[in-house]
C-alpha cells in the first residue's frame, strides 16, 4: 500500500510540474488556458478564476492543461494557441521539458546540500565532503567467476584477502596481481549480511580480459557548501541528461540495425516497484531517483515522436520551413496514431513488468486484503 501511494505521489509530482510549465508559459504569451487540472477526469470539483478552471480530478496521476486552439482551431482568435507565432508555440511546448529539468536540478541540489550517493574519484572538487565511503559493486559480468559464485550487484566489498581498500584502483590492481592464484572476497549485502567468496581469474567471455568479472567503484555520500551544491545540482542534471540522450540514441540505433533493444525497459508497474525499493534505502535515495525519473520524462517528451511534445515541435519546424501551417487533419491523425502506438508500447512493457516483478506485485495486492 505504501509503495503504491508513494509511486502515485512521485508520478503526480513529475507530470504536474511538466504541465505547470505549459500553463505558465501559455499564460505569459497571452494564450487562454481553459482548464488546469490536477489528476485526470472524471472531475471531483473545479473552481473558475478568470478564464481558467482549476480542477481536482479523481485519477491522481499527474495533471493536464487545456489551451484554447491547441488542436489548430480558433486561429482567428488572438488568445488561442493556433494564432500565436511559432516561437511562442515552441516556448509553450518546450516549457514542460524545461520544468522537469529544473525540478531535477532542484532535487539534486538539495541532495548535494545534505549528502548525495555518488561515485568518489579524484575529479571531485576540493570543497566536496565525503562520508560513509565504500567500494560498491556496480556490475557483475554474465558467465564470469563472480557471477557463477553468486556475487550481487549493489553489494559492498568489505575486504579482499583480508585487506580493506580505500581506493578502487588499488583493489583492481590487487585482483589483477593475485587473481590467477585465487582471492578471498568478503561482501556485505543491503540487509547487512556478510558473504565470503573464493574467486579465481579466468578469460571473460566476449572480451580479451582475464579477471573475475567485477566492476566496482568507491562510493559515498557527497555534499558541498550551499552555493557549490546548487552548481553541482545543475551540472549533474546536465551530465545525466546527456547520458540518457546517448542511451536513447543507442537503443534506437540497435533497433534500426536489428540488434534489439539491448536493455531492460520498465513501465509504470516496474517503476512503482523500483520506487518502493529505492524508498526503503532512505529519503535521499528517493530524492535522487525522482530527479532521475524527471530527467527521463523530459528526454522522452522531447523525442520527435507523434503525440509527444517533441512530435508537436517537429511539426512546428516543418511549418517554419514550409512557410505555412501543416494541415490540421493530417497533424491530428498523425498524433492520434502516435498515441495509439504509445499505448501499445505501454501495454507490452507493463506485461513485461508483471513477468519480471510478479512476486512484488502479488505482495502489494495481498497488503490490501
């Protein structure tokens, strides 16, 4: 029950902030906003202030903004979306994406003020404060000695051959030197239980490397002085946005080349499960996860796909180059078809979530009984 409620709160916040961006810029550019709703219909109640109805709706999953003329009608009215200049319509459409990035930067800045889980390396600014540093296992290569022995991603390395390492590179050097004759690895899992493994380096499948198949980094809670934390929040938002965009480009490239998606995708159900798991780690982890979701929402929305903000932006670019509006019926049909494809994708990904997270979902359902 708590996980579902938390997921609704997080998702509602992200979508609400996104729609708030559209609302604010539409108002600023002189467009009539007919309704700004929290949640989705059916409507619980609404209050009209000026030209806008502010509504609370029964389905608490974000919000929506209804702008006069957003479907291409009312071009003759000066307060409609359709009558405005291209740069004004562009500003309204991009505002939702911008607000999600701003929200991510705010959350990450707050996180850096109190201490945010981060990789600790020599590139950290001198002003950084690091607490609770530890070697964290980031990846375990398939069919490697570590994987076969049962070493888990996310666990911490306590010691290697009885030695405690403060630097990830020193630990890597030790494994490279002693791995062929076997090392003793002690790890600590999330539930604070300890496990001991004896691992011997082997040729790793698909690579030219001889090793045990572990990827690990020194992590800790990193914090900064007030103004520095704001800058780091903005900088980290930019870095994560770039990384997510690169990941999407890689996914699309793989699909075009026939290699498949290549990564696991999660839909609403999977994200709900992940939200509960992250929340169990603590508020600061949830804050970081919400910021990451906000950036993902921004990147997805700006993709040039019909029905998304990016698809609508694409039609504005086409209009700019053509020197005249795209036929309203054609644009509407394209967006409707895009929306249908998105719904099919959501259904497929949700089915995959039920397959992957069946036990967690069953547990959540039993909590209602």
